[in-house]
């Protein structure tokens, strides 16, 4: 909001949820007119479930990086290796993208 020059104007009207789930619930139930929530909460299979969506332009925020790491003690665990292979697979990457995440 600040980068759009709206921070001071909107500040008195903003309510912040304690979690992204609570924020989504405020908007979903109509207790808030609008909510900034995770795209994964409003998209299903790459399509909007209901309502409307505005994708915040990337020049207005710093991305949150989420990574998976394998700890040394799990490096020889076949289940760990299978999970890493799954996360790197094209089908899973497409699924992750369909919920609004960039890879």
C-alpha cells in the first residue's frame, strides 16, 4: 500500500489478522470488504474459486522465498530422497504453480 501511496490513507481502515487463515476468514465471511491473502487460498487448479483477485505486481513487494532442505542426518533416508524427487518433478511444479506460487 505504501508503494502505491495509499498507506496513510488506508491505515485507519486496515485490520490485520493473526494469521493468513484468519485474514482469509475475515474476507470470506464478509467481515472485511477486502483481504490480502495467499493465492493458494483463492485458486484451485489454477482457477479462481470465487470472488475476484488482484495479483500484486512483483515490483511492489519482496518475494518470500520458501525452500526445502535435506539435513545431513536425512540424506541417506530413501523417503527423504523420494520426497525431493517428487518436489522436483514437472507435475508437482505445475501443481504448485496452479496455486499461484512461482518456482
